[in-house]
């Protein structure tokens, strides 16, 4: 197995970076904004020019799970100069906020069109095994805990229901003339993630936070995969 999981295992890590997480998801056919690694300001600017502006740059570190908390997300970078400047500013901010964190560079990706932010996640319950979670992004999840759960593996009907049973569902249907979200695309995404965590049982946790839901389609702009500790580490 020569993928991101093997690479993380070889280093004794359980937290996969955004680049690694998205590589795995993309290989499983799950829609993500592809994140490319850059290790210098100059390289970040070159990669950004290849992708096309505006771009988003994020800190890449196996020790940092919440990138914006440490100043590690820069949105709306419009040209190469902005990218180079943001790179050095980001390194300074992150080093101050997370001293000692291993920093592998940055991820560079296209800035996705804004959409309705939803969260698709999976955790492993000691009793039930993998469990899927769905909710609307931001305050809906953090403050209102407006989420739905299903035990993996999901049937198409489960995905349909878990989208419809959150209190915020009317927002996804479209309110006051705003177009609704592509519910079929969200159902597909939930089922793909269910299959993915079912097949890769060493994944303990998976977060697509946020997924941008559009009237036509959906894409995960952030992804985080956490592996289960290997048996030897559990015993230690
Ligand atoms: P964190 O590790 O803090 O969760 P995220 O990757 O989720 O970092 O980025 C923070 C926020 O920036 C997201 O919630 C989203 O609103 C926005 N964002 C991240 N990536 C993109 C992108 N590729 N296109 C547009 N917006 C993005
Ligand atoms: Mg996020």
C-alpha cells in the first residue's frame, strides 16, 4: 500500500495533512479541491499561477489540526506577489502560535465559489464502529449541535434521511428565493464517504469541514483524516 496512509504510518503519525487526506479522498472519487504542496514562497507562487487565481493557501503540518486557529489559512490571494507575501506572514504567525509544530510547507488550492457550508464526518464509536455525521457548517454545528448520525455502512435511504432530519434542512431546500442545494450530490457524497471509511477501517476519524454545497454539485474544501493508533502504540 503505497499511499498517504502508509507514508503516515512509516513516520508513526496518525494525523494526515490536508494534502494527504485529499489525495486519498480524490482517489476514492470524492469531490475535493485538490491541494498541492509548496515548500517555499517562490514555489507557492509558481504553483498558484499554474492553478489560476484567486487561490487559497493553508499551513501544512501534521501537528496542526485547526489551521485557521493559528493564522494558517489565507483566502482570496489574487496574484503571485500576494501569495509570496502571505507565505512569509503565515510562517511567522504559525511559528508564534504553534511553537514546536513540524511545518511541511503550505497547501495551495483554487478558491472555490462560495456555497452553503455543510459538514460530512465520520468517527469510530467503540461500540458501533464507524458512524457518519452530517450537519450545516459553522454555528449550526458548533453552537446548535444540529447534526444527524447513522451507523456505517449506509444505505441510500440513510443518506436521504440524515440530510432531511437536521433542523436546518429548509436552508438546503432553498429559502426566500435563494436556490437550494443539490441534495442528490450531497447524498452521493455521504454514501461515498460511508463506503470509504468502511473499506479503510484504519481510519478512525474523517472530517470534511466544510463541504460547499451548490445548486449543482458539492465539493469538500477542507479534509482531515485521523488514523487509529497501531496496536503496539495502544499497548505502550
Ligand atoms: P481549518 O483547519 O481552520 O478548518 P479550513 O481549510 O476549513 O481550515 O479553512 C477555513 C475556512 O476557509 C473554511 O471554513 C472555508 O470557509 C474557507 N476555505 C478553505 N478552503 C477554501 C477553498 N479552497 N475555497 C474557498 N474557501 C475556502
Ligand atoms: Mg475546516
